[in-house]
C-alpha cells in the first residue's frame, strides 16, 4: 500500500522510508508524484496535533493516504524543552550543530542528564479518518557529540549501553528509536484501521 510521506526533512524522510519499507509498506515522496506539498505552520500544542497538520496538507494535496511524524527531544532538567520546538531550538535557519551546542550550553552545570525522544505518527486517509501512534526512547544527554551517523540531536543522545544514536548503525537505531517504536505500533494497528474505514489498498 502506498503512503505519501508528509515531510520535507531529507534525513527524516530517509529514516521513515527505511522503517516503512522494512515493515512491508510503500512510502512515496512528493517528488515521485510530481507534486509539491505546501509547508505547514506547526501550530499544534502536541506532537500528535502537529503530525496531523502535516498529514492533512499532504493528503489534501495528493489525494493519497498520508503519513507524517512530529518528533522532538524532551530534556528533564529543562522542563521538557526543547520539546515541540526541537527543530527551531537554535533559532531560524540554525544548523544541527548549532542546536546541539545550544543544548549542551543549557546543560553545562546540570548533573541530571535524563532525556527522551518522542515521536507521534499520524496516518490520515482521504476520508478524514486518522490513526495516531506514539513512541518514546529514553536516554541521557552526553557532554559532547559522539559518532558520525544520524541527524539532529543524535550525536548527544545516549541510549542504554552508553552509545549515542549517531554511533549506532541505521538498523540498530531503528530497533530502539522513538520513530521505530511508533511505526511498529502503526504497522500492528493499520490492518484493522483500513478495514474499519473500508479503504482500498492503492
């Protein structure tokens, strides 16, 4: 079954595609359909609400069932920040390295380094029905970046065993990541969701 991926983030698109293909689903991009999905103002107050806004834009533009993810890093000592604003934490146009540096500066005197990555996935059908799944991955914030892989805050997010997301292979990351957890839940719930909505596979 084909789903339009409702993201313009190259790294996130690669990760979503990799996980969905491994789950036996068919993600397609706006480029493959020859369409351009409008940018969305992420005005939601939850990850689920923002995922819905992205999915709706993609579904309305293409007529395909859409999958969107909204995700962020929630740090205990920062009262859950950067949270919903993870992508914009370093300021408009900031690089991943600048966001990481700002985070490390904010935590320089903190001994509590606990954090979690949260992913909310929304699948929206053309009939307006939506399926939501969430995943969390708990870890700690390292004192300095480590590893060459991943993107975003991956170099400073340590999971069990002390390795950062950026030190894991893509397959290792997918097995434990917030996005991998959310999409595996999605795969389990999808057949009944489609059946309930009498949605024909495309």
